[in-house]
C-alpha cells in the first residue's frame, strides 16, 4: 500500500484535498497524516465509496 506522504509532494497544501477509499477508514487515516504535514484543507469522504454508492451518487470508471 502506498504511503500518503509518497505523493504528498505532488499536491498543493493550500488547495482542498478530499481523500477517498472503499470504506473511509484508510482515507481517514491518510487525512490525519496529511493534516499533520501542513494540509489544512484535507478532508475525508466519510463512509468511502461504499456509502457514496449506497446513496445512489454517480460513479464513473473503476470497479462497480
């Protein structure tokens, strides 16, 4: 599994970043790590893609 700090240098810490994973657990952990690295506008998609799909929101690409 890639570590959030591996790709953090490619992101602008001043811009909002939303992290997403399947259930929201790993992205929540990554959000904490990014926030501790100066990303004041990092957010987690609570519930991840499972909750997103359950709510009926559209999904483009990826595995259904």
